[in-house]
């Protein structure tokens, strides 16, 4: 068993767990209830941890998580109609619903 992911944000760890389980990788959560020990333990020791059951799936799991959480570095775009700035992931302007140029 190897730890594949940890984060202070429980939502991120559970999201990674869902992604890996959907990919057919069996995982286990550790420190799920450790936040109650904050103060007695180092904050890092209370972070939830995600472990893969099979060591042979560790590299595959790391790649899946890396791709899933990869930040989109494409630039924002500006709407031709209303001139609103939109995130690169938007296909329509969030303000006026015009198509991306």
C-alpha cells in the first residue's frame, strides 16, 4: 500500500478518491477523522491521505490525479459582443452567452 495523494482540503481528497475509483483503482482513506486531534498533532498529520491498495497501480494513480488536477494555462478570452473577460474553459460568454471567438 502506498500513499498517492494528500491535501488539507477534504473535498480535494474525496474528489481524487472518486476519480481513482471510477478508473478501477482500489483506494483507502486514512486520517479521515484526525482533524479532531489538531492542536495535539502537527496540522500536516491531520490531513486526509489517499492510499492505493496495490503498489503496482501507484504510478497509474499518480498520473490520473496529476491530469485531473492539472491547471488550465490557456489565457482568458474577451467577448466580442459585451467585452466581458471569460475563463479559457468557457465556450460561451458568462455575461451575454455569445459564442467564444
